[in-house]
């Protein structure tokens, strides 16, 4: 009987912690603006949905374009438009067509944070090769994506 309690206690603790770690995820889903009449009306080049275990209506999203144009680094804060679906946003092109660009999308929902880097070029936004993480990306991450 005692061996059962000794074994069961750590197993129960691990399962309880695993449940807490799996719950509460917060991430950004990138979408095709052609799938939304509302996003098309906003001339969006990408849609962004705050997803995970939270109230999407309370998510706040910011966007910044970081680029290299003629060897000069440029940073442009971008306006993000909230769509009618809670937690859904549209982003229109607000950066020059010349040069290579990385769009940094950062979202907060209470204490939760997530961010995504997505490359943009004159051909469009490459949402298929975006990088997402719950830690803030650093300059080295942005530079690596600009060189790709």
C-alpha cells in the first residue's frame, strides 16, 4: 500500500503540472485576407487571429515593419485594424515596396505575450515561413530573417 502512495503522489503532481503547462497557450494565426470580405475591404495583405485559451476580444496587437532599403535600416510602426470577429485583425501594406522587410507582430492578452515575425517583399507577405514564439524576438532574429 505504501509503495502505491509513494509512486502515485509524484505521478499526480506531474500530471497536474502538465495540465497547467498545456493550458493557457497564446499564439497568432496568420491568414489570407482573400478569405474575408472585411479584410479585402481594408486592403489587407495579411490577417492575424489571436488564438489560444483566452478571451480573444481582449487581445491587443501591434505591428512594426523593420527593413533594409538601399543599405539603410528603417523601422515603421504600422496601423492594425480590428475586424468584427473578436481577436481578428487586418494589416494593410504601409511600408515601401523597395527593400526587404520583416513584419513584427506582437500581442498581449493580460499577462500573456506572443509575437510573430513574417517576411515581406515586393511579391507579398510570406506567411507560410513565419516564426512565432512566446518570448520577444531580438535583433538577431530579425536580421536573420532579413537576410533570407
